[in-house]
């Protein structure tokens, strides 16, 4: 193993691996490594999500412009990449329902946002209850947004393919390897791995997902921010429900300022159906099991009480919502009842199996507010991507290209061939699309 790198990416999720993919095409002779503590890429959130390639109708074009653009172009890019590599990508659309007039007003806003974010008239449509029921007779609603430009995939499979391509182009993936310490030593990073080995790098990109805040704090960055982790749980529906609807169904979230979405009716890329996710507060980005949460409870509580998260966790509405979510974790009918509001035929007794839970880490500022957008922090020797949440998997390819271009333009990490062909795309074409 080379001990000196030009650049090290911390985190082999879909974001770190997408960054590696582009860097591998733009830098043939530089030494670049991705460090991932799990035994494979996309082992955590990137491989444990709903698997939707989202159309950008949920995102305010003024406040979440970059995310909306990344989602819009991400759709085309995943479609092209999946076709090229023969990977799962099903253009199956999505339906977003409102259950009352207030919700329908929100759908009208989503329709406007969707179009402002690039969706064409034929890709998104607001339907009345009777119009929807002609297509989807089992759904109960006031109105519905039918979105054709939405797809299903398996992001774990896509990430593994990107890793394979990046490795062929010379990027090293150090798996089962955790970054346990980072020190700036005379203009180079000394990176300790698994508490024992040391490597050195000129530059680091922090794409560590649920640990990205901790990595930033280790190098004295983003000390004003902290995070709270939420476990999104799923329940698998039996085969007899596979044709209950033709399309996945989401409902208008009741509290969009909080990281609690109402669970959806999901048709996965393999045709199986699930209900979820909820958002149960947990104490670790890997808090899938009780033992991990017990281990992390005291340090995480102390960290939260000493930061802006203190205000958030003492907020009455947050507490009420969190209790709801905890109930929906302990009682399966509490979660299923939320979906029954728009799909009344579902019988909770028939839903017995749990799905694979994934954890979302939401960043909180010093005022106790959930930060609504991704946070990007440039430093002369490091770059930090914090709060990279939904639809992060959808937008990972164009978003990574944007970051690499930004590092190149700011002179922090210059690419050897800044306009190479990167698989099916010319790098400058991607940048042009997401910059306009
Ligand atoms: C329940 C749920 C459903 C979602 N559904 C969708 C969806 O349908 N569509 C969509 O587009 N998005 C969805 N998202 C969002 C999407 O999954 C995330 O935005 C995306 O996966 C984030 O990718 P990432 O690479 O930043 O993080 P991660 O996948 O968490 O990767 C970060 C990696 O860094 C590694 N790491 C951390 N610290 C260290 C360290 N010290 N040393 C070594 N390695 C380290 C971790 O092991 C991890 O593998 C969903 C998210 C959740 C939680």
C-alpha cells in the first residue's frame, strides 16, 4: 500500500464513490484513495434507502437550487449509466397524494416547483380524486400529483459498479478501514487508520455521511454544528399486495421543517412492496440495534446537550413528533395506520416482516434549527460535505462533478485533465448542465 496520497476521500457511500469515479477519469497518475470502514461500499445509508430516483418537485428552486438540479440531471445520468452497465433502473413514476384541501395546496406548490426545476408538462400532472381513481382505484385522497419522471433502482448495486470502474482507473479502496485520527503535520494530513496504521495525504474530502460532522470537528471545522440521527424503518408487505397499486405512493408531509416524513407505500425495483420509512431518533449513525444505541447514548446525549441540538430536543413539537415515531417503531400498526389513511385496504396483521433500516443524520445549527440544505465547507487542505440527505443518492453523480469542479476552480485540488471523458459523459458537459 502506498503511504502517501495526493487525495483521500473518507467514506465509501454513494457520494464518496461517485467522487472517486470522476476523479479517476480526470487524474490518471495521481494517488487517490477511498477509505471505508465497512467491508463494502454503500454498506450504510447508501445501501439502505428507498431506492427512488427522485424527480425534483419537493425542492424549493430558490432555497434548494443545487439539490434540485442534481436530482434533475441525476435521473438522466443514472439512466444512462444503468443502461450501459446493465444495472437495475425502472422508470415507474411516483404518486404524491394529499388527504385534504390544505394538502392539495401543497401539491399545487410542488407542481410549480417541479416545473421550475425542469420537469416538462408531460412529466408531472395534478389529478383530481376521480381522475386518480380511474388509474389507481385503491388510493383514498383529495388530489394527487402524478410524476412520470421518477424511477426505482438499487443504489448499492450502482455504487459497487462505480467502485469497480474507479478501481480500474487506479483509485485505491481501503475497505474494513476506519479513519480514527487526523492531524495536520507540516502541510500534510497524517491519517491514522484502525488506531494503528498511518498514511499521509495532501488533501482530504470528508464524505463520511453520518460521521461527517465528527470528522469535521476532529479538524476544528463546523464546531457550531451538530447532528441528530434518525433510523428509518421499513416493513415488508406480502406478495398478495404486489398489485395493490401500479406506482409507489407518497403523501404530503405534515411537518416539512422537521426530518419526519410520513411513511410511503413503496414498490421496489424488484417489484416487492414495503411501507416506510419512519424516523426514530437514535444515538449513533449506525444505531440499527439496541446495543449500539446503549453504547452511544451517554456520549451523544452529552454532545447534544452542549450544542444547538439542546434547543431542538427541548422543542415541544419536536418531542411530540419524536414520540410518534418511537411509537411507530414499537408498534407496527402505528406505522401501518399512517399509510392506511391513503391505502385503506392494507391489513396490519398481514405485514409481519421487517425491512432493512437506514439512518439519516440531520445537521442542527447553534440556534437549534434543522439545517435544510447540504453544507459545503472549503478549507485549503480539506473539503467537507455535511447534511447530504435525501435525495442525495439521486443527485450523487452530478453533485460530485460539481464538487470536483469547485475544488479545481478554487485551486484546492487541480485535476490533471480537467475535461476528460468520464465514462459516457464529457466532464465539461455535466458542469455546463448543472451550472445553467
Ligand atoms: C431511510 C432513507 C431513505 C432514503 N431514500 C432515498 C431515496 O429513495 N432516494 C434518494 O435519492 N435518497 C434517499 N435517501 C438519501 C440517501 O440515501 C443519502 O443522501 C445518501 O445515501 C448519502 O450518501 P453518503 O455517501 O453521503 O453517505 P453514506 O452512505 O452514509 O456513506 C458514508 C460512508 O462513510 C463511512 N465512514 C464514516 N466515517 C468513517 C470513518 N471514520 N472511516 C471510514 N469510513 C467512514 C461510512 O461507513 C459510510 O459507508 C434516503 C435516506 C434514508 C436515511
